[in-house]
């Protein structure tokens, strides 16, 4: 009987660890559903490094995540849909930029809040955007020498 009791205790411990892992994974990925969110969208010339699940940050704090990235066949721009945590009011003169976490880090969507007293409603599109900057193209400009900056 003691062997059976030990098996039940070990099995319960394994089950508790598995449930704890699932809760932790849900919180990290934003799937937990604890906080309600509302959708916004933006259109970028280039959305390199942005995929579904990419963080949306404001002042360096995660406030949402990207839920869809698709090509607009009329404008040939990347239409990005993302969520913002309920209770965070985004001023309607805000801008959205694709920023990099560093030289080797990934990209994230950054909301740069404006000063308007009016805010975006769920489903609105943010007009002021700045797409991602390609590190390779910047390096190529540096290596080739930029003619514009020489004053010639």
C-alpha cells in the first residue's frame, strides 16, 4: 500500500507542475485571457521582423500583441492588426513604429503616444506609422559611402 501511496503523490506532483507550466506559458504568450484587449490597426511600408504574437509596447511596457499581418493588395503595404490592453487609452494623434530591441534582438511594435484628449476606438486605424529599418541596407549605405552627407 505504501508503494501505491508514493505513486499517487508523485503523480499529483507531476500534474501540479504541468498545470503550473501551462499557466506560466499562457501568461507569457498573452493567451491567458486574464486581461481584455481591444483591436487597432496600422499600415506599414515594411513590416520586417513583425509576426503574429510580436509584442506591442508603449514606453517600453508590453501593452498588447500583434494578431495579424497581411499584404494590402491595393496599396502594397503591410496591414497589421494588434491589440491593446483594455484601460489603456491611446490618443488619436499617436504614431506607431516598428522598433528593434538592439543589434541582435527582435523587432516590436511601439506606440508613440500623442497629446490629443481624444482616443482611438476599438477597430480604428492609426495613420502615422514608421516601418522597420533594414540593418543590411544601412550597412550597405555606410560601406558604399553616402553621397548626400558629403556636401558635394
